[in-house]
C-alpha cells in the first residue's frame, strides 16, 4: 500500500477530530453508527451539500439509536453472558461448529490491536493472509469465535485495511482487485475469498467508511501541501495508546502546531472541513450504496443459504454535520436493504474507539456481543 496514505490516514482524522472538538469515546449517540477507517499496513486505522440535522431529525435519530442499542451500562452483563456461552460451547465437536466469515476493512482485521498478523510485500504493500486465521483473540472475530466455540478453521477474518465497498465487491466477485486503488494504495489478490464464502454459514460485512475517508485524506494532503505527514510520525509510533488522555492531547497539539501551516494552507484546510468534505460525502454516498447492493448479491451468488449480517457504522467525528449525515444515511440504507434481501442488520452506535479511530478491546467485545446475539437469534 501507499506509504503516504498510511501516514496520512491517522493524521487526517486526528486533525479533523481536533478541529471539530469530537467525542472520541463510547456512547456517541449522535451517530447511529460510523467509523473512520483505515490506514494501512497495521496502524490504521449524498444529494447536494448535506446540512446539519434539524432538531426534529436529531430527536428522531436519538430515539432510533436508543431503541436499536442497549444502554452502555449493559456492557458488563452482556460480556458475562457471552463468556458463559463460550464455556458451554467449548465441548462442541468440529463437525457441530458453524462457519463464520467476517468481511470488511481494518476495523474487522483488528488494526490498532497489538497482535494483528501480516507480512510485508515488495514496495509498501502488505499481505493480510496470515491474519485470516491468525487474528488477534481481542478483535471481534476472535471474541465471536470464543463465544460460539469456534476454532480458527471455522471463524475466518477476511478484514483488509484500506478496503472500500467497491473493492470488496471486486474481491468477492473475482477473488482479487482488478487493479490497485490509486487513492488508498491498496491492492489485494486472494482467490480463496470465494471458497471461504461458499463454505460459510454466517457472513458479516462491515465496509464503507474508507469510501469517503480516503478521498478526504488525499484532499487534506493537498490542502496542507502534505505537511500533515509530520503529525503521522507521532501517531504511527503507537505510543499514544499508552499515554494518558491529557498527555496524548498535548502531544497531538504540539504536532499540529509543528506543521506550521501558511495562511493559504490553513484556509484550504478549513474550507475542506466545512465545505469540501460535504461535497466528498455527497459524491461518495451513491457509489457506496450501489457497491453494498453488489456485495450482497455477490455473496448470494456464491452462497444462497448463508446468513448475511450487515454491521453498522460508528462516527468518530460526530460534530462535523456532513460526516454525521453520511454515516446516518448509510445506516438507514443498510437497514433498508436488510429488509429487502432478508438480511440481518446490527447497529453498533456505542462502540468505544481510540484516537486512531479503531475500536478498543472493549469496543471489539461490544461488537462481538451484538453479533453473537444476531447469530443465535436470527
């Protein structure tokens, strides 16, 4: 993958987050789902211009979120129940195990956790095949496997960092991307994708965040004349996850100041935040929704009988209206196609994330609890 994209992916969203004073913790009710997704390697992490929601729309969205998701205080009870189910199912034989396949981007792969498995390729590319079965036990695929008593041959993690919805449609249809995604710099070729899907009893799909995120990263790089890469050096070191919140924010603010943007660069950045991003989201939405339909149809072509679960979105920058609208619209669209195609939709609005926008271990457990419930109560 492209090294510049890898660096910008985290720094872009952090800069956006800080300038918009976002809520980066659990319980972001303003966004019924959304996730900033992907850098690469292993760190990453529409209509006309969208307007802020009216008070009535905001109230309706908040009501919908509250109904779709249990209160955060239910987390411990849900986790305990999941652990209890894992103990009961630990005696299941291999032949009795269902097969679960998780499709998606860096959130699925577990980027941000300490033990994501990958190997380097020539250039800036990475091979995620080691992570298909060797994924972290702390990612939600690992936690679903533990809860359902599945071994690594029956719980497969096909998450690919920097992947977009059209890219995933190609992966399912062809077993590869016909060409490199020039914006993100990623390119994958895994013919086994199709075999995994054919053998699955359950397939979950979490994709679409990068569709808008990647062009925003490129736009931010252009706006700052690529000075935003300097901030990434601090982020990609991985040290921020070990710092306290106060020292973390101080470190980030110092890095932003060190970019030393000119007036023209600052103006271009603010214009991107409050106008350019809205245009990007507007242009991206119809492409992403069309790709989501293709993904569902391609999975059905390979496996007519599998349960397909669409996992919703969490928004790490909820105070930027266009992002909130973009992810809320995607959630509503996924609910709609779930009804149309007899799929399962799982909302995850209270996923806890970190400054690199990927779920914490607690966030992965939260998603896993929701998925286990969906699998056991289709």
